[in-house]
C-alpha cells in the first residue's frame, strides 16, 4: 500500500499537463504567479501570521516576516522559470496543491496548504523539495 501511495504521488508530479482536479484552483492563482516570478514579498501577502515552511529539508515554524526572509533567501539562489500546478484538492475550508517549480535545469516539488480565514485563503504550510 505504501508503494502505491508513493507511485501515485510520483505520477501526479511527473505527468505532463496542468491541474488534475479543478477543485479550489482559483485560491492558488496568485500564489502560483508569485512563486513563478520568485517574488517573496508579494507571496508573503498570502502567508498566515504563522506557518510551517520547509525549504530543501530545513523546516521551521515561522512568523510571516521570518517566512518571507526564508523565501527571499531561496529566490536569491534559485531563479524560477516556471511553476506548474499538478494537483489541487479541498476539504471544508482547507485546500492543498502540489506543483513543480522549475529553475533552469533544476526542479522542485512544492506542496502548499491554505486555510480560509478573514475572507481570503492564507498559506498554513509551504514545502519546497529539490527533485532528483
């Protein structure tokens, strides 16, 4: 069963095309745009006051300001060329998305969890892992 889950996730990440499920895609439109542009400041407008952020294996519970600095550092070293949203789904007021961020010849798996509060979606968790 564990192998099936791993293979399913791998297929979602590597199949060509955009989103497999249309559920909740609109919530991710600005997030996708700022990830693709490498704009940490504008991306941070979508951060919750505190969130879990994991970049290339370094995970921390961060304030919005700390998470913004982490993303600025990431984008200083990584210049995105594209971001493809591979899958999005939702349950109640939570949504998640899986995508691939490309930067030259390097790709990163990105997982985003958002929660609806104060009339908009806010990022609760952002995970970026280098694909091998």
